[in-house]
C-alpha cells in the first residue's frame, strides 16, 4: 500500500470515528450495591480489626512474635521513627493479604507475562521464591492501552538505532548539557499531536504533576480539586502552599458553588481577591473509570475567569477517535484548557510526562519548574520510543497501525464492559473508558478473588481501603489493544465462574446507566 492510499484510508477511519463519537450517548455506570453488602463489608472490617487488637495484645505480652520494625532499647529517649498505632492497618490487615501485590514479573509485561512463583512461611511477613515460573498469565492490570509495551524487533528498530547513537543515559539536566535534538523533536511532536502552541517533556510522570503545580500557584492562590484526583496532583497542590478546596467528583453544582464563594468572599480573613483560581481535574479517573465533564467545566472556568489544569495520564492516546484524549472526545478546543498534562507511561509504552499549552506557559516552566531545572533529562531510547509510538498513532509512519490500535482498544472496551454487565457484576465508569473497575466490596472476597484468578493464570489488580472508600473495594481491569478476543473471552469465562463461586454478582439490573455519579444537589462544601 503506497503512502497516498495509507493516508486516504487513515482519514476515512478518522471520519468514521468522529461520526460514531458524535452519535454516541456517553453514560457512566455507578450502580449502588444492596444494603446487606455494605453491612457485611463493615462487619468484615470490624472482625479483622478486633483480631488485630487481640494479636497486638498477644505481641505486647510476649505470646506472639513481633515481626514489625521496633525502636532499640538504647534509643528509647529518641523521637520515635515508628508509630505502632499508626501502623496498625499495615501490621494486622494489609500484611495478611500482601501476597496479592508486588508480584515479581520476569518477562515483557505485554498482553501476557510470566511470574516468578513465591510462597511465604510466616503469613506474608517474608517471601521466598520457589524457582518455578508461572507462564502466560493474561495481563489485565497494566496500562498498556495501545499495546506499545512490546518487544517486536521491527517496531523497535529506530529505538535501537537511537540507543546506539546517543547511549542510554544523558547524565545531565537539560539546562546544562543534557538537551538533545530528539528532546526538542518530541516536544514539537507532542504540541502538534495535542493541537497547542508548545510543550515540555519530563523524565517522570509523577513529578510532572508534583513538581510543576508549585511553579504555577502559591500562597494567595486557590486550588479547586476533584475529590478523586490522583496522589501526584494532591502532592503538587500541597507543596505549592496554595489554599486547597475539594469539590465532589464531576459535580458541577459543587464546583460552581465553590467558584462563586471564592469570587464573592476572597481570601480568608483579609477577603482580598485570590491571585489565581486553578481547577484541577483528570481526563479519565484511574480508580473509577469515569471521564471528566470537560465542556461543562470549561464553561464554568470561562464564566468565573479561573484557570484549568487537565491531567490526561489515562486518557491521552486511549480515548478520542484518533487518541488525542478527552478534548477530542468532547470536541472542544484544546486552547480552552490552560494547562494540559499527560504521561507517556500508559498509551505510549514508555516513561515520563509532558506539560502543554501556550508558549508563554511552557517558557515560564522551563526556568521555574524544579523538574526542568534539577531533574536529569529523559533517556534517549525512552524518548525515541515515545516518538515512534506517537508517529504511529498520528499515521506519520506511513501506516494505519496506530488508528487500528485505537479502534481495537475501543472495541475491546465496549465488548468487555457489555459482557460484565450481562453477567451481573457491578462495574463503574464511562463506556469510553478502558479502565474497568469491578466492585468486590468485602475484604475477604477481594483476597479470594485475586488468588483464585491467579490460579487460573489471570493477573488482576485489586484495590481496597485506604486507596478506595472502605465500602468500595474493587478489582481494576485495564483493557489493551493487544488483547485478542480469545483472551478476553477466556478472562470473561473465568470471571463468570469465580463470580458465581464467590457470590460477586451484586447487580440487580442488567444495565445500570445514569449520566451522573452523584446527585447534583447532594454535596457539601469542603474547606
């Protein structure tokens, strides 16, 4: 197929996706579980907490060996490093189930991977490897949305060439002698891909938020943060010294009330106007699978003259007809978003992140961001991996592979979500979101689910309190374009059996679709 035909086919697919996106009504599913589930969940936590206090008592009197870190006797007059009571949850609840996390992977974490088998002889305080490898475990937990975490030699040819040319590490900041030509090429490519004036790349996705937000706001500024924002956003907000107020997730009435109050009342005590008001949201929320209500937030931002910070870590590449994120999904102008942030660790199979927007914003961050001034420059092979993945998505490699992967991800997402609903599971999130949480609720069932799925060679991520609400423990599935229909059918088959065996099908209706996670009038003002 020549380049002209490729380009024509690529454009036809894009037009088809745009038409489908405009016709689709985007709903979010957040069905509430029966009351008995919440009661049993609280009861389960109550029982394990009581046993935790009993075991702490046995350790205190010497009837049970204490494995946790303790202060030495000669340090008894020092300020304590370890607070026994604060570590209660880790010591008595998490430790009993931590075999479900931090499992050692010994292969490429693609659609399938290999695990090193490990066992514990002391109830998960320590582990030992058995020497056995569990092969071909279906990977349902990695953020490999477009399947670019791969080891195909043909696809990675340019990455190998750049590694030979530049080496692996830069050993300098970009402000000194670590600014490479491929860094500037990537920044221009990111700006073109998103549709903004300029962009800046960073070597770590988490630090892209936590180290740049303090450069944008400070004392005398107000941050309005969605209650389900990622830890990196929360840390950046706290480090900035700005006043932080939290609005209910995707609740426009809650956000508007806070904006109105901020404009009318100003800063506490002095009532001076806020220097800046910054609204912080995510494109796709990684625990809920929900999508930001971007057009409405932009309307509020314009109405009250605030700024908007959009984290597209899980949405860039993964949603939108051509993978350009939630701005494309909702057909809004990227220029309406003041600060566009994203990471390369998900859809691009690499590492790092970016900040994009107006040229003045990016030039300001180049000299004021701690990540820009002090952090080591992005590794050359990582940079080239992002470039080759982004060019593939944009069709600049002369193929339709990128748009095919975007289409495959969308098909896998819709198919997987629809089948789970048919089976009777309660799942959260937006129909366009490749993040699919299945609600498990009870702590005992969370553990049993993860262990049983692994025995069936399916790797899943389970999440509970304090990462989620105490009554909303879940398994989080991440779909990938690399998943074949046979893989998904195999996973669904085992989910059906495990769901029946553990009584996890709590849904009381076949489809529970409603546009909002919360009742618009049901909110409280935090702050």
